[in-house]
C-alpha cells in the first residue's frame, strides 16, 4: 500500500444496521424496566460518582443501546452502588440491578 | 316557530353539535361535502388511548341524530346575512337558517411538501393516515411490494412545529397517534423492530403516558432526533438519517417502511367562508377564538359559531366538549 | 421510486437556455487534467450541431478557486467576471456558457448579488473602467455547457453511432450521475430539475438509452472543496466524502459515473486510484474501478469520436471495460502516442487497480 501522507477520515456516525445491540437485548430480558427509561437525566443528576467523575448512568445506558457496549461497560466500574439513582428515577427503572448486570456482562463479554 | 341551525361539516364536531341541538328541539341542517359522515375519524381504524374502533364513535354519533336533516355531497360556497338570519348557498340551492355553526374541520398536511422525506417519490414512505388504511384493510402494515416489513420508523412532527413549511404550531395529536400505531404494529407483527423519531413527546391526555410506557415495554425504540432525509435503497427499502441528539452523534439506518406523522392544517375552503362572515383568522391560519380562556368557542359575529378542528388541532374528546359548549352558545343566542 | 413524483419536481425547475451564438469560457482544471474534454465540446457544437460558439483568447479564469480559498477578494472576482462579460459583448455575443461548474456558481452568485445590491455592480463598473477602460453588460442568457448538451441531447442521440447498452446482454448500462454542487445546490432554480433531483445529466443518460441509478449518497458532495483538498492536513476529509459515495453506489454495480463538473470528474476518477493504492479496494467486481466520464466525453464517445483523440487516456480509471461493453472499437497501441504518432512513453502501472497499455 502507498502512503500518500493522508488517510480517509472515518465517520463517527451510528449505523443501526451494523450496531451490535446484543447487550441491550440481554439487559432488557434480565431487567425489563431497562426499556422504560425516558432519558430524563434524574439518575445522572443525583449520582454521587457523577459529581467527581464523568460517569453518567444515562449516558452508559444510551451507549449500550447504540451498540457501544465496551466503553459503556468500562464506565460501570465507577458506580459506588449508593442507589440514589434508583430512588430518583421517575419511571422506576431498577438502575442498581442494571449496573450489576452490566458488571456481570463485563466478565463474560470479550 | 322552530328555529333552524345550519351546521357546515359532517365530521365529529358537526355531528355532536347537530345531535345536541336536535335534542333541544331545533331544526338542524347538516351540510357535508363528501358522501359519508364522520369526517377524518371515519377513515381511521382505531383510536388512542384505548385502541377502540373509530367506527364505534362514528356510529354512536350518526345513529343519535334524530331529526337532523343531513345534506351530503353538498359543498357550501357562500353564507350571507339576510334580515335576522342567514342564507346558505350550497351546490345550486339556497337554504335559510337562524344560526350558523362552522364545523369544517381540517386537512392533513400534504407530506410531499417535505420533499426530502420522499413522500410521493418513494413507495414505502407513507403517512399515518395511509397506515390507518392499511390496518383497516389488512390488519397490519404491508410494503408496497406486498412483502412483510421488519423495520418500521415513525417520524413525528411532519408539517408541525416547522417554520419552513409555514406550520409553526404543534398539531397536538400526532405524538400519541404515533405511539398508538407503534404499539399496533408491534402487536400485529411481533418480530418487527419499531422506531419512533421524535423531538418531544407530547403525552398530555388521560392514558397517554401509560401508552408511552406500554410502547416501551413492547420494545418500541424511541430516538430523540428529527429526520433529515430519506433515500431509497434496494428492494424499495428506505435509508433514513437523523441525529441521535441525546448522544450528539449522527445516525443512519435502513427501514422497510417510513410513517410520516402528518399534522393538522387549516382547511383551505374555510378561510373564505369565515372571513366572509367577519370571523378572524389567527396566526396559524385557523379561525381565531374570541377569548382563549373564558370564551374559546365563541365568535365576535352574532349568530355565527365555530366548533372543532377549524379552530385548531384537536382530539375527539376535546372536540366533543367544545361541541357541547357551542350548543349552549347557540341555544342562548336563539333564545334571546 | 415513483417516477410521477420525480417528474413533478423536474417540471418545477425548468430554465431558459439559449439556442445558438454562445460565448464559451474555459475551465482551469479541465485544461490541466482532462485537456481533450473542452475540445470535444467544441467539436460537438461546431461540427455536429453546427452552432456558433465563440472563444476569446483574452478571457481569463473566473478566479473561482482563488475566491473560494479566500485568496481573491470579492471585489476582485466581481471585476474579473465583469471583464469576461465585457469581452463577450465586444465580440458581439450575449449568451454566456462557462465550461466549469464552479465558474457557473460564481457567475450565478455574482449576477444574483448585482441584482440585490446594485451598488456592488456600480462599483465593479468603476473598477473595471479604471483598470481596463472597458464597460460591461450582463449576459442575456447564462447556462452551463452541460445545460447546452442537455438541450440538444435528442439531436446528439439521433446522430450517435452507439448507445449506452451492453452489446452482449442488450440491457441498458447502469449509470450514476454526479452533478457539481455549485450547479444546483446554491440556486436550485438555476439548475434543471432543482437541487435534489437534477435532470441535466439524467436526461442525457436516458437519451442514450442508459439506466439512471439512484443511490442514497447520490447528492453528496465529492469532497472537492478547495479549502479541504488543497491543504494536505484536510485531504483525509476530502477523500472520505468520495469514499462515502463509492461505498453507497457499490451495491448497484454501476458501469459508468457521469459528471458535469471538472473537480468532480477529477475526484471521482483519481480517488478510485488513490483508495485502491491506499486500501487495496476497488468499487467494482473486476478490480478495474468504475469508469468516469464528463458529459462531452460521453457524447463524443457515442458519436464515434476516437477515444484517444478526446484525451480519454488521461483518465486514471481505465475506460476500456466501458468501451468493450458498448462495443466501441479502440486501438490500445495508439493510446500513448502523440499527435504525430511519436512514442510518449507509458505511465507506471498501479498495484491495486487495473491498467491497460
């Protein structure tokens, strides 16, 4: 291959035709309330870890739904399991269970 | 002597007004330009929030008309004041009335105006009204080729909240209709993947938020982002592009059918009838209310009343309520 | 695709194109990269269609490249444009036909500016007078040369020796049309068919019996934004735009890409070579790449002009496969010979894309 001194830029577009949403499907099966999130941000607003790190439960779930599971799973380790998000969620999403399911997935997902 | 009321428009608003005025003892003439009563609702399959059949609502209205004289296939071209009443010119005959109620309703936004969405260009881009027809005829959505669709995308706010097509207002009912239709698709085709592309979700009425939750539990995916364009790919399928605003990244996917949630637009013929009678038109092109809070169904013109979607986008529940209010106004006017 | 829907849109965007007596201005890039294409246009217009096309040796570049890279200020380009218009009137013509789509965009933009801001026109007239002693008048009609070929497409097709049909299968060849952004995206009403569904090249393909391929990225820019491409640091962005188009058209396996803009012709052709050498991939199944032609080059081929006389040997993606499909005879030994038959040497073959010599 020739090096012309530049390479084509890679797009950052989310392609839902190619995204791997297996983890999202798995989470919905194991914790049906995962489907009820309305992205209101109450969880990340009240998050203890979120005050000091860039961790956001809402963003993590969103990444999983888009197929960016790897980065999202790495983020889950920042959660302190305090449970404030579960208290705050207006849709009664069991956020704490989702964190523990994601952590379990970390050990099984390559 | 019995007073006569002329109602222009045989949709839900006109039918409810007619029924109530008739039961109060007035002589009611209901003018309808098509050959069927029930307006847009008659073309619908099932209604939000409880998915009951639209035909039930229409029958309940048409079967309770009593002595109302329904004059179908008749277009009213002008209404003029004469002495203390009005003369309605319709087709080639004239009718007299002591009071007039405009219940002319709305028209659906012509989706081909959003050229980039491909309605009228791509066979598998349809409107919410087209989808209701599919449910009525086949009980499920079908691709133009007859194939079973797997992925269906609903696009909210087509012809609403859009300055570019001169429709800056919200059409009120499309969000809940999209959610209802998304659930119906999932129920008819359990293996389908259904997506709703929204800007905001307006679930204001009784049972609407529960409908949203039901849709999510049934696996409908909601993506916050407005459709930018559709293109056609192999098999007549459609490639759509939007931004996933909650993730701040662009998004694209291919789907089998795109359903455009078209808004409610002012009916073109109404404007002339209304202005001839001295009624004002509001900034959105609908007939203006006298007072939004204390007199939403009244007009400044004696003897002329307005009801239903000709005053702005509305759902059936609130239209029925408005009709009942209008009936009281008509009754008070005619008993003065 | 519902054709009635498309036709409705085409009918909304029609434009007035002059019949004859054209003042022709050339393109900088075409002269350098595809030198035969403009001469082919003149051959078609003068020899085949018997039209009066006049060129002035005094005309200059429109300086569009300089303007778009912010090297040439707006006042300067307006004056340069006014000078070209002055030359047109001095030669006794009023129908202006630029060969380059960027030029077309410049002229439309400046004419529109003068319409809305007459003071700009007045000032330009003063500058022109001071600099060259010339006065100018706006053209009576301004159309791109692809509009002209579009206008006469049926006449050209009647005289054509070949059709855009595969001679073995009898099926129409699949052709992708790619139109320069400055043609219709800036002023949709100045392009035949508007911005989204332009007909200027589709009409030509249909006239020659080909099949127009619609694909999702059909209206995507090829990436030849001067500021993007000229600076090496931005070139990755530029080539990514063309790559996006190639990936989108690949499933349709087109036989030809037809362009009307010099930059697009250049990019669609060259970038296939660059991507093949960088990434090892060609966008057809034979390792040849998808041949790219400008509208005059296609018209010339259909009329039976010799491909090497038209300069088609300068194309990076070999057009031999296309000529084979149509049944156009050509002599490979003549490809790299000069006008007097002298041997010009043969270019080096690329590694990942086929080359015929």
